[in-house]
């Protein structure tokens, strides 16, 4: 009996790269490489790491903007059996000390821009043996950090690895830390097998739609979700497997991004709603033609207003769904040819849905007693998932891992409705949902309705304990500058939507309080934990 | 740590079938089912088999034409942990006795048309406990076979299985027997994991091309490669995962196939060249519009003449490559948008190539010393493959299994050239190649050239031992009826192609012998083993 063929990252590296030797990989507006050069650089990077004593199971961390170098690390580090730790470059110094120590990083590849940050904490990075400098120019920066060398020089001197080893497909390939509103960052990790399966199923899902938003062999790809964040949704692996031209933009500067889309003829991207909003609203971006650009939105719900603005500019925008714990993609929204013929308002409603699961993914929605919620697009349920690419636990963190899993299902922490065609619509985070007399009210839905009032600048809705109802909704509302807004006006506005049947009748119990500002987390999300404590 | 998610056929069954309840599955020109009905029928089939004592590891065999019932067996049998044996309904009775016994079939589901065949051999089918009748009408046939019941009646009475069990992904799911020109049929077998991976990678490859020949969510699928033959190339699993309308044609009658393509608006199929040739040349098929029909050709090289005839009818024809031992798909030819703009002759040359490997597949070509042949599209090499979905051995057959594998690579038995863009071109079977003074001559290429002579009806080229050259080519040529054809004329015709640089210079050593007929195998292929013995 021949042994079972292991699913390894190197299987994603071979044929496509060899068969498109002239295909391009572009870095920002400065550098261009061919796939043939990329292949040679990955082989040299692997050789360099081995020569510097990196062994199977060691951890190699990267602190960089989105770059060709990062893509090289996506392959070379796991292909020698080491673990790639993609460091969130936006972490506070204390969180960085924690994650580098917790992941037990042996080697850190660091962009010159982050040297000052590492200098501050270098005395506390006990596990790190070597720092390797990443820089776009050939200058040697002044630094107190003990650098082992510069990436390009080390690559030039390295012996390329031609035959990469075989090993168990369940070998850990990558690690990344997620940050919540409370507590320490939590490590998620993925094996070679999981990344290969995510790549195949993601590609099958992204490419098999008839027309709208599909990813294919003649696209030009540019991520606008950071490469440190769950491998930029794993889409660089899919793009390389397709053999398409790839553009890595470096730092995210709206005008530079818009210019790259236009000059490099980028046709396929993914980003969070705020980045898309920036690209659409920045006056400096107006001169660039974005029509025909396909973009998957994830990380947060796509607001209808942003979706509409994108459609007005000819952007083919649609939603994806996933989380750091799930590698990340779980579901995608694709419109059928018939749906593409509908008017803009209907399309906005479809494109902002959460969509249908990828192949091999099962999503179910349960009530408090574990019963499945009906697929009527009205009844919400706590969303749980099964898939071959979920993190097996939080890294070295039993307490949080126990809460993540229930009966073989992973708790997403989201609440969702589903229609009869299997299309999901996330309505809230589990912990933000408000229970009024046993019925679930979505805080996100209430906020969305309140924000439609012309005099409202910001709004946050939380649950307030109530003797009779259990909880009732409390809306904290920031009026627009210079506007006098009666609290009753907001309550009336909400009631109108109850009368229209848009909101459930429990929503009329809403209380409104005008405030000057709403407290945010470090990454700019509404801090509902703090709000619940305050009110 | 959460356990590793197993890759099981049931993962291919859940979401798509649930989410397209109204989608259709059509059988021949007689029956229509919805996906919702299909789901219920699979659950009942599983319940029926369990109730009749089928246990994990038991083998359930099917003898049927392409049908909705066969699709139901593709899922229900492996999903209860049993093995599906897809019996080649074209086998001779002796071969059938051998394969049913060798596979240790416990239950046989048999179409009424094959009852006479089984009656002949029933005394020798020692392993079979039960026979279940498949029939399109409700009549009870007269038979000496001890039938346990009729499929539809048993399904109607069965208790549906709702939750299918979890088990090891390396559990065997299917078995099929391949027949060569010599020796006993050889069993190949595939696990749940292998079928899931083949489905995902095949779908990613078939769907990710920009335009030409791609398979997508709005296609209508009809196989014209028998469902007993390596799961109709595994494409029914992909079609179900896509959620598309499926048409199963029953017996292959050219006019009925053409009518189904036209009336059911079939857009995607696969078949061997002879079936395509029949559809294009049968006068009864002429009235049906085939334009826009996409068809992948495999099983044998697509002749340029058939490719051209298909293009003339507006058929989007292209080649695939695989073998029974490889689940089967290994490579596909897809044209780029630029290539689609080329003239018909160039397109024919491209569409008849073997193409590029699927994701996770590696194909290499080696000479006698195991050195890789250059990618110059001229130098042939023996084609070897690595992929996660190759049979691990021939079933219970160590002697043949040893010949199948070499150094972790599977020998395909084919000889191929490859160009710099990774596109393969099969030039011969390893055992049919002719070695002239150390150079490899392709018998298929010589036959193709000789067949271009206007007076030639049939041709076969074999190697003949030669003291000086090792081997020289011998062409056996059947002239067209009523034509006097000098042997020298053929030799001169070959020499012209050597002079043009189409054939290597060793081809001028060809000897020509006129014959009245060329001996064939039971499946209509030229029997070169017999020819080499005869001459």
C-alpha cells in the first residue's frame, strides 16, 4: 500500500509558479518581480533560515506591511517545517511583548519602521535569538536592536533549497493573535492541512459563480486586508495557485491604493468596510477609475450606504464572513445572474448579506436550548460552525478554548438569521443581543435604524436590566453638531419602523439618552462592555 | 485540542442539497426529482441498506445505466461506511464473476436489463447475499435470481437516516475494476478523503478559468462517461456541490443524448472522443442545436478532426487527462481569452493538448535513467504522477501494485512532452513507443500522419526488432475500399513530414505493410500486443 499523500504548503507552491515564469508580483509602486524570481527568492529564504539554525517547530515572526517579502515568508517558513507568526503591527507594546513571548518566537523579521517599537521592549523578548531587517532601501538604520543582517543581502548570499521536505500534514504552519475588547490576545494556529483545504475550498467558492464577483485566472489581485491578519484571509495562497498577477501595496494610504488599482489594473481585492469607505470618500481618490473592481468585504458588516456608494462607482462589491479562529473564510455572498438584473436597492440588500457556506463548512443556528432556529430569515440563532480549518484551540489557553467549543461545534459569537435558500444574515454579536421578554432584539439592527435619522451622528444600543422584561434596549445617541434633538423624536422614529414591520414590536420599549460621545476600543469599535458598566 | 475534522462524503452532501431544494435532477426523458426529494431518497436508501444488514466495510455493488439511482448510491453507500463497487456493465460474464468475487460484493443492485447476464453466473457469485432490482417501470420481471425486492418499493418502506456517522476519512468509499488488453481486471479503490479532495481540486480547476470551458453554478450538467467508470470522472460530486441541475441520460443512444442536450439545455458534459464523434456525425442528431455546449474529452486523445467538427457546430470542446488509477482527473486544458481569439487551426492544436495539472497534482517526465526531460514540447518522457487521490495499490494484487509505483511516483504508462508554460501533450503509451537508435518515436504520431493520406482507412504502427537500430517502425495499413495503394507511397508520405520537420528523422526508417484488417480488443482499441506477436 502506498502511503497517504500529505497535504503540505509546498503542494500549493510547485506547478503554478513553475508554469507562469513571467507572471508578475508587484510591491507598492516600487518593485516588480516575476514568478520565476519569486520561486528563487522563496528557495533562498528557506536556505537562509536553515543556515541560521531554524529547525522544524521553531517560530519565525514577521513585522511588515503587505509586501512580496511577506508572501515569500508565507511559503518558505512553513515549507521548512517552521511556524510563521504574523505579528499584528498595530498592537500596543505590552501586547507585543506578550504575543512574541507566548508564541516563543525564535527569529523576528522586522521592517525598519518598527525598529523604534522593538527597541522599547527588546529587554523583555527572551525567546528571540535573531532579528533580521526588512527595508525598501539599502540604508542601514541606527538601532540598538542586535540585527543579524538585512533580508536582501542575506537572500543574495543564501544557498537555495530545491527539494523541500515531506512531513505530517498536521504540522503547525502559522500562528496569529486575535485581540478582543477585554483580556489578553489569544493565539490561533493552523496546520499545513488546514491551509491547503482552506485554499482549495475558498478558491472553488470564489471562482465557481456564474459572473458576479468571481475570482479567475485572468484577474489581478491586491489584498487590502493586512497580511498579518489570518494570512490576508488566505487569498494570497489562492492567487498564487491561480497563477495571477499580484500587487502588494505596502502601507495602506488611500490615494496610493486607488492609484495602484487604476495603474496596475487590479480587478480583485478584499477589505473591511472602513477601508472601502475611505477609498470611496477621499477626494484625492476621485480621479481614479474603480469600475469593474471586484471587492469582498469582511471583518464587519458592510453598511448599506457604503455598498450603494460602491455600486454607484461601478465597483462589484459583496460580503464574506469569517473570523480569526476560522482561517478565516466561512461564507460568501454571490449574486446569481437573475439577481444581478434586480434594481439597486434589492442588490444592496443581497450584497450586504453574510451569504452561503464554503464547501465542507456547516453553519447552524441554535436557541438557548440548543434547538435549531427555522430558516425563515426572521428567527435569530447563535451561530455555530464545523469546518476542517478551524483552530483546534487557543494556543496554550485551556480556559478560553473550552468556551470556544460546544458539542463539536465552534461558537462564532455571532447571531444570525437564515433564509430558505441557505443565505445567512448576521444580526448581532451573541454578547450584544438584547433579550426582551424572551425575544431576541438585535442591537446592530436598532443602531442601523437610529442612524437613518437625519440628525443622528452616532448611536450605540445596549441592554438594560428590567424587572418585568428581563432587559430593555437603551439607545445612546450623539446628535449631529448644532442640532437640538428631542429624545422622544428618536423613540418615535424607532416606533415608525416597528409599525412598518421592519423591527419586532419589543423595540418600542426602547429608552433614548443623548450623550456627547460614545466610548471606543483601541481598534475603534464601540466598546459595549464599557458602555454597559457606565449605564 | 479539538480533534481533526475528517473529510467525508457526507460533507459534500449537506449544504448544497439543503440550499437548493427546488433544483432538478432529471433521469433520461422520463423522471424528474428535486434536490429535496434526492436528499430524502438518499436518506431512505441508507436506512434501507442498514435495515438489510449492510455494515461498515461491506460492499454494495451497482449494475445500472447512468441514473438518479446511481447518484443516490454515490452518497448513501459510502455515507453509512460501506464500499460502493461500480460494476462495469460491459464486462464479459467471466470477468464479471471475477470482479464481483474479488471485490467481495455483499449486495448487488441490478437493473432489470442485466438480469439475464447475472442468471448465467449466479451459481458462482458466492459472496452475494442479496440482489435488489432496479427498474424504470413497476413490472416484476421473470427471473431465476433470488431478488430481495425492488428499489422504489424498498425506499418507500425504509426509515430515513438523518444523522450519518463520523469515521476515519481514510475509510474506503469506492472500488472499480480496470480492464487492460491482457490479464485479469485490476481493482482500484478510493477513500472518502480522496474523493473529497478530488472534488474540491477538480471543481477549483474546472471553474476558475476566465471563460473557455468553465463549469459554474448556472450550468446544467449531464455525464456521458458511464457512472460505473471511476464515478463518471467524479464530476457528479462536483455538480452536486455546485447545486446545479443534473441530467442522467440512462443508456447512451446518440439521438436521445442530443435531444436531452437540446431540450434540457445541458451546458456541461464529458465523454470519450468516440461518443462525441457519434453525436456529431449521426444524421439523426443534426437537427439538435449543440452550440454553447461545453464538453471535456478524456479516456483517449481527442483527434484533431473531431475537435474541428465540434468547433464547427459551436461546441466548446477541450481535453482532460486521467486514468482509472487516479480517481481520475489529473490535468485539464483550458484556453485563455487571448488563445480564444486565435484562428481555428491554432485552437484545435491547443484544445487537443493534455493540459496542465490540477491543484495538488505533480506530473513529471523522466527518461530511462530517471532524469527529467526538458520542457521544450519536443523531448518525450515517461509520465509519472504524485497526487492525493491516487489508488494506494491495486486491490489485493501485490504483483501489479509493485509495477504501478516507483520512488513514490505512480507510473501512468504514458509518454508526454511539455512546453514552457507547463502544458502537456501525451504522445504515446510507454509500451507502444518505438526506440530507434536510442531516440523515442511516437507510434500515435506516426499513425496520425499516415491517416492523413487520402487513401488510408486504418493504420497501426508497432516497433520491430532491428539489429542495427534496436527497433524500427512497422506500419500496418488498411487501404480504403477499391483503392490500389503502393507501400512506397505511404513511406514517401511519411518522409514528406520528416522533411517538413513535423516528424523526427528516424521516422524515414519506417516499413509499410498493407493488410486487410487490424486486430482490435474487446473495447475496440487497436490490440498492439497481438499485432507485435503477429508481425
